[in-house]
C-alpha cells in the first residue's frame, strides 16, 4: 500500500523537497518507498504522531466491546473533546504547526508528511472549518491514502484526496491510514 502511495506521488511529477514521518514504526516503514523514490531522508517529527488514548489495545467491536464495560464509561464523559485521550484542539494545533514548519523548511517543492488517520482527519476538519468532534467510523482516510493541502497566503486549503491503494484494501487487516 505504501508503494502505491509513493507511485502516486511520482506520477504527479511534482518536486518533493522534504519527507517527514511520525516516530511510530508503521509510519516510518510507510515513508520508506517515498524516501527511496525521491532520494530523501525521513525526518521524524513527533508532532504528527497518532495520539495515545485509554482505549488502546482494547476491543471496540462486538459483545466484548470496551464501550459496553461500565468501567470505561467515565472515559466517555465528554466525546466532543474527547475525554479518553488527547483533545482534538491539541491535535489540530500540533498538526498545523508541524505542517507550517515543514512548509517553511524548504525553499520550493512539496513536502510529504506521513501520519495517521486521526491527526489527518482532525486537520482536514480544522482546515474545512468544521467541528473537530466526529464519528470515527465516518472518516475519509484510508490506509496509505493521500490528503493534499496547499498554503495560500497564511491559510491552508485542502486540494485533494486520493486512495491509490484502494484495490489492496480488500485484503487489509487494518482500517487506519498512513
């Protein structure tokens, strides 16, 4: 899937000047094909990491869903923030800062940030001027998908979304995004 994303970037025939990735292993591995295609080092930026939350490692579906356990209900006291993990506003702030710093780090060309579903979707919502609270099942952010933003003046604008690995998703065991 990561190779499909890299191939999509190559097909665009745009200069990629820098490559950033979250410190998590799966994003570092997903950044490798882009690194090789554009002969760029991977710069690790902890600000674009998937946030931790109290539901990590717990089953969220079916009869044994953590959402059905009374011991987890206090974690759900305010889903608009969310109260089980890093606030959406914090994710938005650190992602926009990382994007701006990456943009400012190059004289010209595009910059690729390899991140995770929640930070990407939160950034999309923020830039679109929508509320950050959302239903995770309704995110448009597939594995190795590419959400493109452009800087126009002092503001970011989303200019595209593609899912170059859609044909491979049928056999995927994960439902996140990189």
